[in-house]
C-alpha cells in the first residue's frame, strides 16, 4: 500500500520458464542455431476476488500461460532474427487471452548466446491498449542487460597495476525502443571489450563513465546506459570492489566523447585518455625528451661535452642537465665506476629517428665499442621519456622499462622533473618512485651509494674533481674552503697577504693542513664596504693566482683547486684564464648577469650565493622576508617566509644560469650566511638547511630545485657569532661551533679563515654526524 487512497497492483509471476528457439543475426557465431533460453513473466492484475472467494474463475491460470508460451517454440521451425523478436512473440502470447490482464513485464535470458558474458537479458514492459485494436504499448524504454563481462585491463595507481593487466567484471545495461531498433549484442560486447582491454585508467570511476559514453556514442539508438565495474582483486578479503554509473544521451554532449584507440606504427595505447601516438601530434613544433647518459671509459667529461655538441648538430638542443652522479657498475662488476646523468632536450625528431641519432653518436662519434653486454663504454644514451608517449617495440620502449628500477637514472631525472610529474604507465609520480626505490642486489650492482661529481675541467685527468654525497648516504667528508684575502680592508684579515712571501706562506700552510679549495678574494664583503674598481680588483687577484700557479710549476707540485671570490664577470674571466678553477659569486649573478656566460664558457664550478639589494653597501636594508608567491608559480616543500624566499631567489639565479648554458653539475649553493640577514635569520637559516635543500619551484613549465645540489656555508667570523657569544675577532670558538652545526644540518663545504682549527672541527663533525672517522 503506497497511500491511503491507492493500492499497488497485485502480481502473478512465472520465473525462468525454459525453452529453445532458433536465433540468428547477432550472436557470437553469426549463424542460425538452436539455443536455450529462459523466460520470466510478471503480470499486473487485481486478484481481490480470487483471494476473497478462492474461486478459480477469478484466478489467472499461470499453467495455461506457461503452456501457451512454450507452445510457441515447441516443435517450431521459426527462425528469430533477434532476441527482441523472441520477447515480442512472448508478449503476443501472453496477451492473446484477455483474461491475463492488461499489463506485463517480460524478460528473456540466455547464458549461451554471448560467449563473453555470463548471461544476457532483455526486459520489456507492455500494456494492452483499451480499445478495439488491443495494440501493445511500451510505457518505457526496454532494457538489454549484459551480466558478467569478464575482461583484462590496466586499472589502478600502484606500480604493479600499471604494468600488469588485471581482471575486471562489467555489468552493462542499455535502454532503447525495441519496437524500432534491434541490438546486435555481439557487436556491442566486441566494441566494449576492445576498448576496455586497451585502456589504462587509474580509477574504476573513469573506466565506468567512459564505457557508458562509448556505448552511447557508438550506438545512436541507445538512449541510456548503466555500467557497473568491479575489480575482483582490489582487496584481499573481499570478493571485489566497484562502482556503478548511469548516463543519458542528453548528457553525452557534456562528457568527453571517447574515441576508440587505433593502432599506429608506434603501437601506442591510450594513456589516461591522452593521445599517445607520435603521429597524433603533428602540430607540436618541438618535443620534450629526457635522455639518460652514462660513461666509464676515457675522459668522462670530454665524452659528455662531445655528446652535447653532437646532439646539437643533429637538431637536439640540450636545454637542461641534471646533476652528475657517480655509481658502481651493474651486472659486470669488474670495471670502472660510471658517471651518470640526464639531459632534457628539445627536438623535432620522431622517437625512431631520435633512437637512430643516439646510436650514431654512440658508435660513430664517440667510438663506443661493445666488447660484451653491460661492459665499459665511452657513452651510453637511452630515451627515458618522450613527451607523454607510450611506445612499445622490441628495440624501443618509452618510458624506458628500467627507469624506475635504477637509482642512477631516477635521481638525475627527478632533478629535472617536479614532484607532480606522473609516470605515463604507472600513473605514479616519479618522485614517489624515487622515494620507494630500494635496490640492494649486490650481485647486480656493487653498491647503490651515489655521489655527486662536480668536474673541474681546468685540472687534467679528473684528479681534482669534487665528490660530494648530497643524497644523505654519509659517504663523503666535509670539504674545507680556506679564505685567502688579498684585500687591504677585509673585516678580519685585511692587509695580511699583501706580499708574495705572505701569500706563498699561507698557501703552503693551507696545503699542509689538507684544505680542499683555496678561495682568493680581492673585494671585502663586510657589510657596508665599498667595492673597489674592477681594475683594482684585477690588480689584486690575478697576480696572486699567477704567483701560486708559478710556484706549483717551479716546485713540481700538484695543482690545488683555486676559487676566485668575485661577482664581476670580467674578474671571473681573467681569473679563470690565469689558472683559477672555480667562481665564487656571493651575489648569484644579481650584480652582473654576464658572469653566467663566463662560467658556461669555461664549464667551471659556480658557487651561487644569496644576497639582496643592488650592491654590497645596501644589503643590510633588505632583511624583511615577506614571502609572496608569484602568479603561475607552484612551490614544493614550503617551510617559512625566510627559507622559501631564499629558496626562490636562489632558484631564480639557477634558472638564469642554466638558460645561459651553465650545467646543473657546475652548481654549488651558498645561502649567504651574514648577507642581508639578521642574527635571528642566520640562526634560523642554519637550523632549516634541510628544508631549504628540499625547496623547488615550477613556473611556466620550468622546474628548478635545490635538491641534491651541494651546499656551501660561510659562518667564519661573522657578526652574528660575535653578537651571540660576545667574542671579539677572530671569533674562532664561535666559528667552530657554527661549523659543527652547519655540517650537522646538512652543509657539504665550509668556507673559513681559521682553516687549521676548522679542519679539525670538520673531522669531528664527520665522525659524529656521518660515522666517518679519518685516520
């Protein structure tokens, strides 16, 4: 009873009446065959009198109705062209006797007609028009249901789900007017099956919704579609989990119309509904490609630089590079360690043409000789990613199949990709793959500890190249950069090194103490100090560099690594020409952008310093760090206004440098202790070095980060130490304490005046924080 004034109709039901019928036009075999069916009938009536009187005259005779239906098909040679015809014939039989009522619901089911499904079922509703015609009317659309369509597809977000197809079950119902149209059900199941088994959706919701759209798109007479998708193995302790959705034809205009995937010469598959065929992007001027490189034979830097030149000659512009990593060999362990990295290139070449080009460079230009699989090589080049393309051929698979399994590939790739970048196949962020990577098979790789390499091109045989562990495996010692100022007005040592004898004397002390870098400066960087003219700076710095190099040659000494402390491009240029190896720029190019051109030309390591203001005299007026995110920027691992602003401003310097051709492996970051920072800000900076080292920012598709870039800290004798400790210059004790903290919080290089004491301090810090005990 629905309400006090209306009553639901009484029902008489006949369930699963079995019969055989000859069916053609639409079954899987596309031929006429005798097939088993079942029929269910629900008659809507009013049996009040029968229930009150128990008189057969007022009762529907379901036995007679059943026999009438069976007699239609018993010993009949009639061939039915569709299941709809069978259902209509049953309806005519049911309504042939007026006493059977005026309304009925009829369903016809088959478990044999469609080989892909557990069963198919057609349900129709009919009522008899109350006039002389006795015409049968359909009050609503009829429904054709496909139950248990078992398919295999890529579905899910986990890595194993992206590489392995899994079983899904679809239950599909379509609604249409069977009086007007006949459904070739095998055509529908073929369409749906082909589509589902070639897709790679992350969610069952997307799969269900797109199947509904596909059915409405491909079969124009269908007015509505209901789709249920069940993942059988999603949860161990459940039979399955899934979703169900319905879509009407008038909703199709608001939905993305799915186009059936087509094969191309690249054998592409739909990637989360994105076109992945190279031919499908004819209007793309340049393609973004990531290429892994590795070398362990000959001069690795010479091999890499020659490769970059050859790529450029062939229409492959190297736009960015990763850091450079040294790794142990794999498979064949008895060979030299490898130097690895990733190029980001822009090219118009197709994937196949690009592969051919890479092989020409390997074997033609770099003279690679393949002695045996996984052996030594001058250069090895592999396509990792090509736009968002998925490409699967025996000799060319994109993305590279081993990409997420090798740390010496994934680390450099993540130097160039933002945390939001998704693997086209696994649908998982590359940075998440990196986080989970834990390959410890020593039978394949001698060890999995990677070390950053900062090449020093001006010292031959790669003997002086800097090796720093920026990943956190605690593999390398902290490096000491000793200050050698040739200025008359530096805040703590001005005028001490103004003669050749004094310069050589302190040089020898530094070498004897085991410092790693000698930093020669001709400009005082104390707050408020006025910079000398460029000519004056050159007259201080160049003679000192030349003096040391001549002394080394005359005494047959191993060349020491020398950096020049300058923010001027011409001083950097003349210094590198005179024998300096590194440029230490406290301004990060802020005072003279042409310094990037000099560093790029020489390939010299470049220390990207952080300061604020227009020059050295006004930086103390720029200590307010109110972080404002720019339009279009996406920042990652944000921390605080101070740290985020420093990170963004350094990232901007790095972006300018890389656009001028500076390689990421040339970079060392100096966050600028004492420069445009208060006492409290300097302390906060040291404490938050781990957060600064995570900082990344993406703007206009360009990603820059401080991840795995070595950090240089210069707390030596700074004013903030004196304020905190009360020490007068030279503030040695406070400096050593600050050095311990800088190393403990993640610093890699330390720039100091008191190099002897700090060398000892670094040794203790390495023992405490890294477990490295120097003999």
